[in-house]
């Protein structure tokens, strides 16, 4: 769930603090069917951003490689 939240912020060009905003927290609590605490911007900007980058890079490299084969 943290990676999906980070990707929503990063790939959507949204502020890393969007999940800390009270209205977003209220919205997430209303629609959430599972217990989920959105990651803090510090967590997104460090470990989660690196993981998202690595995942996207793998996908892009795969697409580039498949087009050159």
C-alpha cells in the first residue's frame, strides 16, 4: 500500500505532503476498507521514492529492450 500511495503522489506530480492534509486523511478514513496509514512525506521522499524509481526503471528498460529486439 505504501508503494501505491507513493506512486500516486510521485507519478501524479502531487505534493509529498498530500496524505498529511486533514481533508485527505478524512477522505481516506471514509473510503478505506482496510486499516491503512498513508506514508509521511519523509518516507516517500526517501525509501519509497527510490523503490518507485527502481520499479519504473525496470519497466522502461524492459520496454526499450523489447523494441530493439
